[in-house]
């Protein structure tokens, strides 16, 4: 008997997202919001089944130049999904101003992997190595928000209040807390 895998659910969801885009539904539309929530749920379940496929569905492939589409997932779809996910916190204009394809964004997966490795090894957030990685993280956030202090504040507040926004990006609650402690250490507070 054939056991349905979570990955088998992706084609229908991708088609539904493409249909909403083709019908020019606003990312704030209830239908699109439901699809975005379904996307994040399916992403979590897919990664639980096979962690190696996160790259296929979470948008990090978009950061690689000339990366092929994954089953119909292309840059416009990922931008649309991002606008839907962040609609509660950012205006459509603010979502569009996020610089998600800059050179520092292309290094995000490597940077997050290095931070996670230090965290898993129990390295202090005040260590020179972690502080160097934290400065790279801060620089990447500056690039993401195009140096706009208010946009960065809104983005950071949203990410803190709704950890699911970053779930597909490799920044789970544990890593968010590690980054928060690294900021405190940078500012001279006990970590």
C-alpha cells in the first residue's frame, strides 16, 4: 500500500498559491492568508519528515543566482508568500522594500549554520567568534531593511512576537534567544 508523504501535498498548494496570484488576490486577502498559513504548516511537516528538503520550499533557493524553480516555486511566488506572511506587521510597501536578494542575504544560510553550531556547542554569546557572527547578522538585517531604522524595528518586533514568521528560515525560537543574548552581550549586559 502506498503511504502518502507530506511532500506529495506541495503540488496542490503551489497550484493554489499560483492561482491566487494569477487572480491578483491581495496578500492581505483571507484566502491568501490561509494559503500562507498552510504553506508554513506544510513546511514544518515536510522538514520533520525530511530535514534536507527545507531548501526546496523555504525560499533560500531564491538567494542563489540562476537557481531553478522548485516545482513551480519562483521568485514572484516567494515575494507574494512573504508579503502574505508579513501582512499583519508590514504594509505592502514595506514588504516590497525588504531587500531579500542582497549579497548578505545569500550568505544567510551559512551564517545561520555557523551561529547554530556555536549555540549547539555551548559557546558563550560574549565570545569573540559569536560576536563576529552577531555583527554579520546585524549587517544582514541592515541590508534586509535597506538601512531603514523604522522598518527594521517593525521587522524585529514582528519576528519576536510571531516566531513562526522565521520558522522556515532556520531561525527557530532557540536561535532567536541566542541572538537576543548576543545583542545583550554586545551592549555590555550580562549574557
